[in-house]
């Protein structure tokens, strides 16, 4: 990323996330993708984008966060690079013209499949906006793992080779950038080799997560734990922890949570804002129709009439305990167990956002066990190294005194 979290204007970490769904088209048909309604027709017109920007900037008093992340997604956002370029130019001009408090504290954010990253139009856009850009390329690991899920629509051909060729260019522009890896049932056996492969490509931060949907098979959690423990051994024995990171291992994971002191909602739905090609506003992109299998879209307004705050209010009351079953509230390893508000809504027995999906329960517990193994091994290694250094130092000092 070009903008560090501790830069001026980002100190508190409080940023408004506003997402433009610029297209529902994509070159790929990833087998685990939650976007079940991708299509080539729904592309955002410029007029809708302009109306959305004007509405948002006109209501500055309602969006008091000190910073803003202007997020662009699809499908594949870079398929609409001309529109995105126009949107970003307009945003910069309007924030400056209005003296908006976001003018000196904004970021343009992208998660891309990386296929057309090298194209001239994309590269011109990057060069023009480099100091305010965050771009992540999704590569799932080894060619075997990546091509298991990330395949071209129609042909089913794997996309690894078309993505990996752009990784050196991407890292030369964003050396601190991280990638996002998704785990589903079929690719659990390839976790260890895939993370190590991404490190070998020069990617130092691997953000990796299990899908929230109910896709898990019996025994997946045990295989998942074994892969993470083998990965932990490789990272620790190879000293990779000094320069590389994997989000599966965290010191803030696997403790009980207090429903009074630690009752925050995991998900930011309702505090974020998304707009689609028709100009509809959503509390998050996961509530747009192309993200939902079972439920109707949950629209909270549009660019013409604005946000309906009555529709938004339930999201602002969400917390962990109001939506969790008793087993989650009392869970001894609850810390770090995530959920997606849109998946909760889609999987619920009724059209509610207050029914938490627990499909990843066993996977979270397996992760906690592997995480404990990782930190116990790492701390023992570091303690032994410290003791060895202290011994060698005393030995040297004693030798000098004797001489």
C-alpha cells in the first residue's frame, strides 16, 4: 500500500468505506465466488456515478469519519478503467472545490484478479494516482491451488499464468502490498505449499481466510489444522516470521469474549456504503442482489432520493451478542471468530440480519488450535535463542576477565 495507516489523517483508523460496483462482469468464474449473479449487462453509467458522488459529498455532515476509502469492485473493476479514471478525477476535483475534509485524507482501493493489470490504461491510472492507491492482486498460491478454483468463464481454463506474470510489476509499484487467499473445502490440502509459494514470489503479507458459506465437509477441520501446523513448522524453522506474515496466525485469537466489554459487531455493514449501476445504495456490497443466493436485495436508498435512515437503523444496532447463538456467546475461543453480515442474512431462516451463521465454527476452532501451536513453538524458540545469546555473552566476558 502506498498510504500507511499511521500517516497524517489515518491515525485513528476511522475511515468511511464507500464502494462503487462499477461492473458485474468478470473474466473469471471462480468456483468459491459469493457473487452468484455476475453478468455482462450491469455496468455503471457515468451519470449514476456522478449523482452518487454529489449526494455523498453534499452530505458531509452525516459522514464525519476523518478519512475515506473509495473502493472499486466488480466483477473485475479494471474492466471499467475508463469509468474509474473519470470517477477518481471528479472525486479529486470536487473534494478540492468544496474544501471537503476528505480532500487530504483519501485512498482509492482495488482488489483485482490481476489479469489485465499490465495494460496501458491501467498503468496510466496507477501512475497518475500512485500516492493515493491501494491495490491487491488475488493469487491463491501455487498453480495447482490457484487453478483449482480461479478459472476462466466458459473454458474453465486456469488463470494462474496470466496472473503471476503481473506480480513482479505489481510488487515493484506496491512492495508492501498483500494478497488475499481464499480457502474452500477442495483446496485445504494445498494451504502450506501455497503460502510458502506466495512468499517465494516476494509477497510478504498473505491475508487468508475460509469462505463463510456452508461448504465444509466432515473432517475438513482436522485436515485444516494439520496444514496450518505444518505451515507453522515451516515458517518457524525457516525463520520466515521475521520478514513475512500470514493472517492465520495472530496473537489476538482464541480467547473468551466479554459481552459487555467486547461486544462490537465484527462486520462493518451499515457503516460502509455501496452503490450499484442502477444507483441503489446498500449497507455493504454483500446485500446487492448479485451477492445473494436466497434473499432479495436489501436496499437502503438510491442516488435520487438519498439514504433512508430507517432502513439503515437496524445495522447500527448490531453487536455480537444480539445476533449470536448461546454457544457463540459462551465459546471459550470466541476471539477472532469472524462472520459476514450479508452471509448471515442470506443463510438465515427468515429475512433478518440478526441470525449469525455458524458454518465456520469447526474451522475457527481448528485455526485456534494451530495458532496456539504456532505461538508456543515460536516463543520457545525465541526463549532458547535468547538464553543461548546470554550464555555466549557471559562466556565471552568470563574469558576476557581470565585473560
